[in-house]
């Protein structure tokens, strides 16, 4: 955590009201968090309810029973602490590389928010510890694989809970891997002895699936905006028609994403000198990859907006089991089933795949001299030079890979826990695969933008709009004009970073779900 972030006022997390813009900032890092003080009364009330049940000797699932298929086994009072510790240790069965730091920050924040809804019966000090770990940059090492997204993200969240009992591993701000007890010591705490239900409350929940899907959403927004900018550059490079972006066309259909995308592209191209320069060229219609940008990208935007609504709700949800209510009832249900998250992640995957698919088609169009009017493969002295020939092959390979990755995870299910948990969501994989898809699409869109800038320069005459010219300059600061073949891999990587940079002209920022 840098000194500048420590001097800023903390972002206050109000359970039930945390918005996507706040979650995006948590994912990006460099912020301090604080729990809204008003949440403390609900935490204390639900904790008191659990204590009353234990003191009265009542038998209630999750408090003094076994778990899952062992729910009929009553646990004696003197073994309740052992029960909770064993639960955490036995469920720490994850595998695979650790989750990225931004995802872990989201897991810590959303777990704290979920518990602080006051339905979990957990001590406020445990919620405070989750926030303190994140603020100190002490991030639990959570394996990325091993959850089916039902009964919560049990294995990944157990690895988080391990840290609170002094076990497990943590990545410190300097990159060193330290033990859970050492991490707690650095924030002035000793390992917790978990009380009744506290281990279960930590393990139940959809926070890992939700964090992965949120990270995918934020990445999808980046490549969506980059795709619209690349499309505007390509339209200018081929001297395409602006008429298909006329507001009347899109109002006649009424799809909100389509209307918003067409308006954004019109704003990007406002003031272009290229558009009027070919008003009488006789061009009737552009290929769909240019002409149907509002329809395709608008549908992607609508899907991202829907997924964003679902994920914002889930990030604020009480999703462990059983839940404790104000009247003292403790009710067992299934809020830990991550089906809404799985569907949202699958919808994001479809959008990310289509953003790359239509971008790759515009890239291919730019290289086809019969359609674009540009030199073959966007290079002079072709034959000796191959230009963008194989860059387009790379884009095609990644666009095709994304089509396979876009297969919905939510339609799969394997029963677990001796068929007690007989239908699962696979939401964790649904969210996890989005990171790879976003990076694939960032490369595809980056290559298109680089190719479009090349095309504009090959035809250099009238200037484009101020916004497009500013983007052209930004691209040229990253990659030079290709006058003869050169080692392209560094240029492609630079343009991948261009597509993931996260800040775009206001016309694009304003329509992104987490920034609107």
C-alpha cells in the first residue's frame, strides 16, 4: 500500500449498498476500506442469537451439527470450537495457481460486506480482520481451482478462513509469502478461535465466484470501449459510411445498447474531415463488421449491463447458510448456490467473445484491398514485406479460442457430498475463464487498432475527428508506422496494454456499467 493511498479517506462499505464503481476501485487497488459503523448492531444481534441457541441447548444446523450429509449429527457443546476449526482445515482442499491480487481484494471486501449484513452470526472482529488484511496489503493465497459454486465457494473460502485461524499462506506487500499467524500479527491480532457457526459462515458464500466475475466484467468493459474506438478508427481507415449510425435507425428498433453505441460512435467521429471528403464516392453499404457495429456491440453492452446488475446485487448479498433473522429465527436455505453468478459470467463471456469476433472481421477487412481500398496487408512494397498478414492470423487464432471458452459453464453440473449437493452452478470456473478471454480480446482489438492507424496513415489526407486523431496520436506513441517488416510481437503487446488501459473518452466511459 503506497503512502498516497494511506493519506486518502477510506472508501466506506455500506452492506447492501456497495456500487460497482467502488468495487472497481477495490479491484484496482490503492485504496483503504472501512465498514459503515451502522452495520455493527446487526452483527452483534445475529451473534447474540447464535449464542442464545447454544446456551439453550437447541439443535440447529450449522451451529451445533455436522455439515452437508452429516447434518443429522449433533455436536456436544465442548467440541463446537473443534468443529469449526476442523471444518476450515478439511475444506482447504483447493489447487492451482493463487488468485490474482485484485480478485483477492474483491473477495475480502465482498466477504466482509456479506457477513456485515447481519444474517451470519459472526463476531464483528472477524469482519474487521478481513478489512484490515486488505488494507495492509496482506492477501491470502487462495488456490484458483476446486470450487463448483454451490454450498458456496467452499475450498477457496476455506483457504481465506485458514489465515484467520493462523494457518494458510499470505502474500505480503513486498511479495514475500508468510504464514497466517504472521500476517495476523502484522495487523495486531492473534489467531481467532472460531465460535459456533463462524467457520461455516466464512466458508459458505459466493464471494470468490462473484469476485472473479466482477474482474471479468471490468476487463470486458475495457475491451468493449477499446473495440468501439478501434471500430471508429477502422471506419475512417476504409472511408466507410457514417449513415448506419443515424439515430433514427436505432430509435426505430429501440434496443437501448444499440442506441447508446450508435450515439457514442457519432460522438467519436464528430468533426471528422474524412467523412465529408468521400460523401460522393458512390459507396452504398459497408460489410456488417462496420455497418452493424451498433447492433452487435449494442447487444454486447446490454448483456454487460444485465450481468453488472446481477453482480452488484450478489456482491452485497447474504449468501451463507443458515441465515439468522431479527426475530431469532435461524433458517437453512440455499443462497450459497451461485447460479445467478454463473449465468452472469456466461453472459459476459458471450459478449467478450463477440467483441473480439467482430473486431477480427474488421481487421481482415482492412487487409483485403478489394474491400478496403488500402494496399494489400497494409504495407507498401508487398511481397518483400508481409505487413499485417500474420498479425491477422494471431487475431483469428485468439478469436477462435474465445469461441470455445465461451461455451456456457452454467449448463454443467456434477453432484457432490454424496448427492446431498446434487446440482451445482460451476460459477467459479465461469468467472475464472473470463480473465483469459479478456486478454485474448484485448490482443485482437489492439491489433485492429494498430492496423486501422496504419490504414489511416497510408491514405493520409483530411484529418479525422479530434477524438479519433487524439487516439491515433496515442497509438503512434506506442507503435510506429510500419514501412517495412519488423519484429511485431512487442507492438502487439503494447497494443494489448492499450486495450486494457481503462480510461477512455467520456463518450465511451459514460455507457460502461461500472462507470456510468
